[in-house]
C-alpha cells in the first residue's frame, strides 16, 4: 500500500492511499462504510495505531466508493509524515560515497539528527538560507518505524519497519563543516523533502536492491543502488535502539551515495530556479524547486 497525505480543494490535510492513478480518501471511506475513524486522520496516527489500523486502511483502500476517490494529479501531495518524533540520519553509509571522499568506510554507524521542522513535501520548494550559499542535495532511502522498539537485535529489527519513502537530506555545507557538527547545516526549514508516499514493506521485496538517483535541472548527478549501503537496515536499527528508543513514525535516513555536489570538481551547489528530482525505484520521485535565499529575521 502507498499511503499519502494530501490536500484537495481545502487546506485540510487528509490521509489517503494511492491505487493506480487515484487517491482514496481513507477517512471519508471509513465514514461511508460505518467503520471506526479514530487514527485515520494522519499518517502518524495510523502508525501509532499499529498493525490493526494499518490492516483497516488496507481494507478501506480496496472497498472505497467512487465518492471517496480522487485523481492523483488533482491533489496536492504533502509530506508523507508531517511531524515525525525524530529523524535519525546516518552519515558515510555508502561505499561509493566514502571512495569519492578518499576515506575509509566507518566501522560503526555514524548518526546525527535532523530536526522534524525540516520536513517538507515531495513537490514543495527547497528554500535556501540567506547565510549559506553552499547548499547540497543528498538522495536517501528513508525507513519509517511502525512500532516502539528498544534494544532490538538485527534479526528481529525488520518487524519494526512500517515502510519506506524517498528522502532528500539537503545540507548547508558551510555550516556543516564550520560548526564541526552537522545538526544546524542539516536542519534548516525545508531541508528534508520526503515522499511522495509511504510504501509499506509488503510492496518492496528487498530494500537493499533499489536504484537511487538525483537529477538537478535534468543533469544526472547521483546514480547508485542501495546495495552499496555499508550498514543495512537491520544493523542500523540494532545500533540505534541500543541507546535510543524508536517510536512509530520515526524516520531513519540511511545515508547518501556517490555524486553529491560538494565533492565535485568544481563543486555544484543548488541555486534558485534549480529543480531537484530525487528518485528511488519502486518508491517514487520527489520534485522540489529551489527558491532564493530566505532573508534572516530582523533583530528584535
């Protein structure tokens, strides 16, 4: 199942399922079918409801009435999860990305945080900050957690995964490198486009065998495969949950492959008017236009 959050004719963000070229309004379908509507108002609520609510959503998507179905191209797709509890990101997790930097692969996962306020939608703009012109793209496989887990072993870790989405770990490189830590440069508003939908695990036979690409204004700049991950999803979940509880809706950004802008000669950074297309085969594509530098807030 492909779960989306969308707007159609009103500012209200609704939860849906994509079936073919149409979007099923799950809340409207539940109401018309006399089914319980609790926890069908958002993707986060659905995930917090666990497997029974996910099963209900899957059934509603099959039983929907025509009145609850909309053409996919008539709605505005929003971020698949509006405000996850946390985004746990992984650095230096592709072999080819380590090679382009001339460094040895890490021996344990390198984790950092992106603040949830960086989340934006699959068709929304990336807004450049006013004080860092060195803004880069990073295509990543996003792993969405479906149940609360702590100290889980790799052999059991995949049971906690609800699904996958495309994620762009947009990065302000000047801040990232000058701060000596990554949070500020990675967490600017609009620096985490996700979507275009949350694809549940049953739709993806092997998340470690997916082509992953980035195009900027039509130029192919990243072209790799999740088979190049150094630490795979079960290992990452075991490592993270050894000290950090993961909860429904949390997102793991699993790292980016070769081809980022800052390690090119000359470097390629995003500029106003660019269109960034981030794609993972089987999971869809983000298409985000880059907008000009956001002015800093005036001093109070």
